[in-house]
C-alpha cells in the first residue's frame, strides 16, 4: 500500500513538520457520541471528523454510546429525553457521574424545584419519579463503568467528544474516567458547547480535558492530529484551545480560525459505525434502515442573518457568513450516502436553503427522478412556483421560520417577512404535500395586546391549514441580539437558566457556561395576553387529529368559482361567485395582491375602490385576509379527483333518467 501523505484542505502553511507514516499509525483516534442526541440518526459531526481523520492518514474509530444508553433507559423514553427542550434534565441525570462530590444536586432536589415540568417530563417518558432517580443513581454509574471496561482505551492516543446542547455531562463522566485510568491519553472536545466563553470556562475547571476546538474544525482537527503525531505543539494550530494555558491564564498563542469557505473540498461523512451498531442493538432493522434520515450539509451560515440577525436566534455565534456547496457536489454526496447506507431520506442541517439551488440543484434533482425525500430550512416568502419546485425535487419536510402570523410582531423579530406571506407559505405547502414545522412565539419587547387580538382572528380562519407544533415565550439564547444587544432590548434581569445550577459545580461561572438564559424584558406583555392564542391553537391541533380534517377548497371554471368551506364541521358552507368576483378571488390566490395591481392585471372597468369593496366582502365572509392594502385568498384550489364510474343502476339516485 502506498504511504498516505497528509493533504490539507487549504493551501495555508502547516503549523508543524509533517508526521511520518509510522507516527500517524501510532496516533489512533477515538470519536465518541454520548447522550443525549437522537438514536435514529447518525452524527454528522462524528461522520465528518472520521472522514477528515481517515483522509489525513489516521486510523479513527467512532463510538455511538448514545445507542447503548437507550438500551438501558428504553428507546422511547430515551428519544423523548433527547428531544426535550427546557430544563436540563438530561445533563442532570449524568451530573453526579460527571462531577462526583462537586455535583450540586446529589439528592435530586431539582425534581422538586421544577415539579410541574418534572411531572410533564415523566408523563412524556412514561416513567415514574423513582424510575428516573434509579436511572440516575444506579443505571448511569453502571453504564459509564461498563463503557470504561468494555473498550480498550489504551489503544487510542486521542479520545475526542463532540458536545451539543445536553451532551456535556455524559461526555464529562466518561472522559474523566478515561483520563484517570490512562493519563497519557489526550482528551479533546469540540462542538457548539465549546464555542467562545462556554468552552474556555469549562476547560478552566475540568482537569481531565487537554484541548478543545473553538468554532469549525474542518482544518484544525486534521492539523491537530498531524502536529500531535509529529510531536509538535498543538497550540500552534489556530482554533485549538489548551487547558493548561487557560487554567493558568496564559494567552493563547494561535490566532482564531476563520470559518471554512471551501465546502466542496470536505469529504463525505462516514456513517458506517452508526448503522452497524444500531442494527446490532436492534435500534433499527434492515427493513427500517431506509427510514433513517441521513444528515448532510449543503451550506453553512445564514444569508438572511448576514443582513438582519433575527432577534431571538442564537445560531452561528461566530460563523454567520453564508457558504454553500456546488450543486454537482451535493448530488454526488447524496448518491454516495444513499448507496452506502440504504436510505433515501436526508435531513439538511443547513440554517437556510441557498436560493441559487432553485436554478440548479432543485431542477437537477427533479430531472434525475430519484425518490429522495428531504428536510430543509427555508425562508417563508417563497412564491407558489418555488414551493412547487421544493415538492417536485423531493423537499417534502420544511421548517420555514414561521414564528408569528402578525406583521408587526415579525418586524420586532427582524424576520423580513409579513404575516400574509407566512400564511401563503402554509397554503401552498399544504397544497403541494409539504409537511411544515412551525411555531408561534411571543414575548418580544414592543409588543401590544392588539397584535395578539388581531392574530387570534387570523388563526380562527386557518383551521384548514397545518397547525403550529407549539406556542411559547421566546427562549433567550447566547449570541442572539436579545442577549447581546442591551441598548435595543432592555431587560429587568438576565440570568443563566435556573437548572444549570443543578448540573454544574458551584465554582463554575454559569453565566459563561450557559447557552439558555432566564430573563424578563422591560416592556413585555404579561403572560395572560397570550392565553387566548394558546387555547385557540390547542383547538386547532385537536381538529387536525380527527379523521376528517377541516378543509377550505375552491373549484373554478370560466366565469365562476365554487368555494366549499368545511373548516367548521358543525357549520359547513358552500358559495358560488361569478364573473369579476370569481376572477378576483382566483387572482388573490397565488400571492398577496392589492386592488390597483388587480385592476391592471385583469383589465377591470371597476374603480380601485369598487374592487376593494368586493375583496372586503370576501374578508367579511372569512374567505380572505387583508393587511395594509394587500389581499390573500384563503381557499386552496381543489386537486383533480379520479373519475368515478356511474352505472345505470345508480342513475335514479342521482336524478338521472335511465
């Protein structure tokens, strides 16, 4: 076999002499995925890091210990915990194992402090309080000890952990034990939990940790491996933090690393170990592997956030700059992943779909004719034609960033979108068979009660459209303008979210560790102002759990339109409109339109005022929405039905002559 030569992703000068093949062979790497992340999807972080290490000539093994823990906890309960958003119950389960005598809550008082949330969590997990405490006191220590014993960690020069959201405590618990038994092993960390102050504060207190990666590590990780293998100084690698320097308050010698721009140069992630282990443990089967959503990235950053950072968004702390892969590279990667792992489902981790893909990637996917299914995050001001293009190219699950249906609230969010555009996204998404994940959030400074009174009226007209997944007050996240811009968003107080104090030792500065914060904005509305929205959305969701979902459809022919309003099963209505009224309703269906545009487009003889009166009549019948002079029809065009064969025997029942 030809000796492997390290080939960097960029042409930047190497921070150390190149390692020999023998040095690389001796520098083996373990990459670890701990609870809590989903068991029904491989880790993109591990898959990419493994491929980067392999391409650089190093032997890397990945370990999906989240799959192992799901066997102890039960797959259903584990998955519910992995998707839980709120108090840090996942990290709390591993806190004592992670911090030992320094753990702040050995007696489990957190469950009492947050009793209402604990009860809701236990109901979701279908566990009792005693069972959850048993998992913490007995199951977790046994689990961590078994991981230490069943793997020969002495084989590895480096053991790396990826940590996002509630993966810290479980990762710390295992890392601490590995370091104690094998002091010469280098323990490294990376992931969103180690960006900026969060990583530095954790490293300054955790003596089992040697190095961490701040920001994207596509270049720094293979360079780090090369330097360690060659016996050089890892702190010479930009983007690498050393605990020894941080704990002693020494300045970091290396410059920070800019975001990686050449995404086409990245390798295809390696998910083989996930599928092997998931199949072995029975998490998935050969039949169900095709249902696994394979994570992939076609871009990084956010092109909208570069212009206007949404007030509540804490993503892209230092990597907002938008970059994307070429269409050809994306299609090549999809083909390789589908063939290697037997699934046609993909989940894009992109923050937002690159708009250029409407002119290359999406048409090319449609032309290829493969049966891929995608999840993507998109911006909600897409036209009907572009929403149709999403569906026809296989993008059938989207998160379009719909967080309100009121334009005034959306302006406070800096969303660059209107309420009518959000409603139109829901309309055409439903028409073209796209599942839309969206929410209604509130609590923004500057809100008025009237904003939510008006939004309530809008919501009551939308029973025929897919309801939001949830309603809630906004979360305050590190790196969001709400958190960092005190001049624009005055707050009575901002504190680390309260459950951090039940997870991390008292000597740690929680304000530097926390990603989520408790707060009270200076001029926010009281919770009672939002209760009618909560109640109405609950009813909306309930109506969609019935066998006959609410509908609002129209049938059109030259000069007339029929509208069947079946949004309320107790009050079904049908309408027939003709001539100009029919033409106007159809013309307001594709997108929000004003009367002046309609007069010109349809060459109508009526005045703008007369046209508006017809449109306002539709609004009074709850068949149309109006905002700032623009009108949007709410009914969707009925889809063609298959022809029904009527036999002569059925003619009398239909009023026909034999």
